[in-house]
C-alpha cells in the first residue's frame, strides 16, 4: 500500500475539492509549488487513488426521478448465480451500484416514473421467479427531483478532509433557497458533445472533437455552455479501499411528519457537518445517506450521533434502516455511470 505524505493528502483533498482547477490554480489554493502539485497528481493517478468523472445536473438534463434501491438476497442465491439476470446493462438508468452475495444498493436516474416502473417490474419478476429475494424484497425510495433536495452527490471532499484531519476551508453550508432548474435546451450537435463528454470524462476538447467529428472550436464552445449553465461538473471519486475504508453504509431514515421546520433544518445541518457522507438525498419525509467508514467503531459513533440527535429533537418516525457493505465482500460495483442515461434521455442513436 502506497503511503501518503502530508503534502500528498493536501493535494489529494484539493484535487477533489476543486476538480475544475488546473495545477497553477491549485498551487495558489494550497501554497504548494505547481511542480509538486503535478508530481503528486501523477503519483495518485498512477496508483489508482481516484477516478475522474463528469456529473450532469440530472434535472436540467430532463430527469424527473432519482431512485434508491436496496434489498437482501436469499442466502442460497450467490452473486455468480444472479449474474445472468443482471439488469445493469439492460437498463441505462443505473448510475451507482454495490452488490455482495447477500445484498445490493443502487441509484437510478430516470426520465419519468414509467421508466422506473419498467425497472421495478423487471427486477421483481425475474428475481422473484428465481427465488433470489428474501421476504423483504427490494425497497424503492423515490426522490422526485422537483420536490427533493440532493445535498451530496458524489462529493468526496468532506470525506477526505475528515480522513486526513485537514484544517482546510470547509464546504459551503446548506442553502435552503431554490436554484433555477429549468431543462437546458441543446441542439443535436451539442447533445453529441455532451454524451461524448460523459463517456470520456478525461478527454480534452481536441480528443472529444475527433470522437464526434466536429471542430475543436465548436466542442470548446459547447462545453463552456455546459459549465456556464451548470449542466455538467467534474468530480473525482477516490478509491475507498486504497484509502483504508472498510465499510460503505446506506441509511434510510423516515422523518416524523409532526417535526418542526426548525428541527428539520437543524437535522440537515447536523448531517452536512459530518464528513462521512458521499450521497445525501432528502425528500419531504425521508432521506437516504450513503457513507464511508474506516471501521465499525467509526460507523457506530456516527450512527449514534445521528440517531441520538434525531431522537432528541423528535425527528424520527421509526428506527432507521441501515445496510452495511464490507468493501472486501463487494462483488460488483458501478461508480458514476452517467453516459448511458445521458444517451437515452437525449435520444442519441449512434455511438462515439
């Protein structure tokens, strides 16, 4: 295992916190020489410490729903046995997934409920007929994006700040004001550039231009439009195993409908103040967290802190549901797979 120096950690955090900045700009942010920034970045990439992805604003893209799916499998149905029925390739809606022999969690993005229902019906029919499921079945938590808030979406900077014990600039606090989420209008060529950008997140303008057979100038203008309108952002997803994280945990919490608005806002701030959470979707009366922990004691401390706070402020409707994934037990994973859903929603019929 490659050891990280204090400078390595600071640069790693900066790369994750400000993924759109170049090495010179990161040098200004961190006070570390540009040449050192470049050397550390090369070291981290060489040792597979992170993956760079492009994350679309799903609502501006035309998605109406984000769905969290989780459930347990019959102990007799191993991962290998279920593989031939896997729906990941059949349905481009899957953007994130973790699967072990005993359980699964997945995030799906969909244009509308009809597409979600197709996926639900397929899974229930196939997995039910084959006897793969427990009595719990598969739980679906729907977050209609117009009336939900996604407060963490593949944002690993708080996690690294906590892991490396950095006294760095903290992330922006929760803002309850509504952002403009009108669907972005794109012409056919811009749609192709967006799809290629999702599929090849590390490509520069020249490389994308070759893929889509357009001029570099057009590609550059299109990508600047995506950034200006907030349609696309760059994200870096750390290799959690390489960093020593043993657990990935999903928590589904139902909120007391009688809770006060001020108590609910305090609950949101409490969650955001913790660095463990890489996904946080909040509906009217429920939320889902996906979090990473180095070990069980760290997980238990955070769980006790959340549950204790919510019970003290009478925010819980019932006991939270938690699903714990030991990283060594994970048989398959999907991380930030956005190209297929972008292709489907934009109606693109050819490959790049």
